[in-house]
C-alpha cells in the first residue's frame, strides 16, 4: 500500500458501535475487514496509545499513571514511516497524545486539534472555500492585526466556526481534507488522527442527542447531569439509573457524530484520489463504563467494557475481508501496518510484542490476549487532595492489575491478591466470578500471566511530566486529574 491512515475513535467501546450509531464505520467494515475480538492493552488513553505506537505492553513501554512520558529510547511507528521516506502527519484531539508526553517523535507535524489557531497559514487552510469563514477571517485581520489581545480574539473567532457540541473533530477533518487536497502526490503519507468526542464530557450536537436519548427525555435534561467520573467513584454525588440511561444516550450520540467525521475523512481520501492506495485502520483506544459494573469512566479495572474495542481495516489485503473472530491486540498494529506497507524496521521489530494479523502473515495467531492496569490515574493521593475523605472501596483500586483472555475464559489478577475468573462464552458481561469454583482453571490462567510477564510488582519510580497549566486544565476537564 502507498499510504496509511490510522484513525482512533477515542473511548469507543465495541459493544456500542453498529449500524445505528456508526453507519460510516459499518460501511467501511462491509467493504473491508472487521475484527470482532480486538482488545486494547490498557483501559485508558496514554498506555493504550503507547502500545499502538511501540508494539509493546504497558509494563514493557513503562508509560502509565505513575510515569506519564513515552521514553525516548523506544522506537515508534511514526519513526519507522519517517525513516522509510513517508510524510508523517498527526492530528491529536487528546491532550495525552502530544509532544508534552513524548508522542511527537517521527511526525513531520503533530497538531493539537483542539487549539483554535496554530498559524496564519493553517487558518487559511481551514477556512478556504467557505464564504462565512472568509468573512470572519477578513474581520479578524482588520480588527486584531498586531493587537496584544489577538490570542483571545482568535479563540472567539474559532468558537464562532466550531459546530456546537464539537471538540475539535470538525476542525481536524477540515484541516486533513485541505492538507490532502494541497499535498504533493509524489510522496506517500502516514496519517494519524485521534477524535475525542466520545470521551467525557459527552456534549454532542443537539440533533444527534435527540436521536439517541430515551423517549420523553430532553437534551437539556441530559446535559444538566453532572459528568465527573472521579467524583462519582469517590461518592461525591449520586447518579440514578435514569441518569445513566441519559448519559448512555449522549455517549451514543457522540459516537454517531464522530462517525460522521470518519465518513468525511473517507470522502476526503476519495476526493484527493488516494482512497484506492490507502490502508485505513480505524479503532477505539479503550472503552467506557456508563454505570456498567458500578463504574463511570475508564479507570480501575479491566472489564471487556473497557478493553474490547472496534477495529476495522480497509485497503489492499483487507478489502472485502469480511468478519474475523480471531483474537488480536492493538499492539499488533505496528507489525500489521508495516507488513501491509512493505516496510521492515528491525529496530522496532526488535522491541515489539506485536504480531501481524495481515491475511498472509507468517506470524502465529493469538490464542490469548493480555491487558494491564499499572497505576491509577489520577493517583489516590490526588483523589485525597481533591475530596479529603475517600470511601474504603476507592483504596482497593490502588493496585496493579493484569488480565489474560482466551476465546473461552477471562482471568484478572491484582498485586493485592484480587482475582476474578469469567466464562466469557456464557457470561460475556463478566458478572459471575467463578474463580472459587474453578481452582485448576485459575492456576492455568495464572501460569499464562507468569509466562507473559515478570511477577506483579510495584509500578516503579514516578516519571510524571511537569505539565503546563493549560494541559492540567484540559486533562482535568477530561476527568484525569
């Protein structure tokens, strides 16, 4: 394949995608290959993306709640494409996936999709061809050129352009379409894009919310519900089952909205004449709890609700590939993508635990997948600083978890002795813990974990980044601090 586009639908869980919520993704699956048993290596953004970029598990790449930086010695997928002569472009709408946390290596340009203005040239690219935007641009130039308050003016300007309920997806897709339209066709490209809309806070455009809310519910009623997962975990407030029903409606509406952006991105590739030459990979980076198992958000556990994610590939050997049930992991993307692109990167290959799921690959198929939760984010200390007194159950979450999942069983073990075993064929929602009834099965699954990883131990020294104030505010808005 000439080009590669990797699109992450942040916080998209597999069970919430389908013809109703994600029709563009479903059309892509009909034309390409859909993986029903795809799993993230971690239940939240930072370690999951680190696995996708490096082909390693969280305990191998060491990027987690206690060490929030992707270490420089790790080789990344964008670096492999950069060294192979590709133009490498990233558009991230998630604060974790930026240069501040080490994710810019290998990119010619890694853009922050939520920033309103990045340069005058960028602004011109975004607004080209739309009369309203051209008028606003002209007004901005007349009123604010050289004004010391120009940054504030830029924010107001861009808020006027941003669709209600959008958190950067529309702006990012527009920028990508203009970039594709204006680029030199002589050089292949690697494009990465993260759309964050399904993440808390759920604030979809009203026309989408109206489609997915329960009968009799209003958009205003749904949007008035407090969305603060860590406060909910710490019993700072209560959510009723109706509240969760409304929140699930908003979440599904966010998926539908971001799915529209995926459709626009596909159309941009087609309009630029790149569609037939592009491997397009679309996945979630982790899932979400919206009242499931008593949780809100995506921290503290490794239920399938958090680690079973959508994964669809289109292009080359994945076109008309149908539905695949084999177990795959997001950390398998580097091996798969590079094999499809015909690139061998010995340095990346030497570090990864990645296995290619290319249809003609020589790699052994997986008979189990693994996931890790290395350290809580935010830490228990931060929760104590915010809420003063915490419920006893919250202290139980201050542990390291590992999971192994086959096609039949799922086993989760913590460094505090916590464990659970589920028959996922008969109990897909993981409600019935059968560990006490199946001691031999537990021992067998423990051996699988021990064969894969070093013994469970402390997460290690902190490597948290000293964040900028704007970064702290944005991560706090996302429920991470």
